[in-house]
């Protein structure tokens, strides 16, 4: 007899999904799903905390579901130019 957990793992393997998979997240809570916002470029980065330019690049590449609204009182993007330059070098 299989337990519910065993069956769930078999389904996850068959569909090639994992817990919190953004592809299966309902839109109303997608912004709260941490896996929908992770960008890995040597280091893991939460795109919600990234400069706007990085968010735009990540969105164009399909790495994040949408560009989040800036938070009130957010600090200016100091490293945006440096990160955009790194992105330009990687794509050429």
C-alpha cells in the first residue's frame, strides 16, 4: 500500500515538477512564491531585490513571471550599471 506522500513523489517525478514549482502556482500567490523569483548567475539572487534593469532582462529571458512594482522608499539602484554590463558580456 502506498502512502499519499509516496504517490505525490511519483506524480512529481512523472511530471518533472517539484514543491513550489512556479509553473503550477496560482497567479494570486505567484508573487509570494520564492522559487518564481530566484535567478542563478553564479550566486542565487532574489529578483525582487535586484535593480530594475536586471529585472527587465530576467523578464525578457523568461526567468521571472513579471516585473514587480518598486517598493515605497526603495534605495536607488547603485549596481545596476555593473550588472547590466555583466549581462551584455555574457550574451555576446
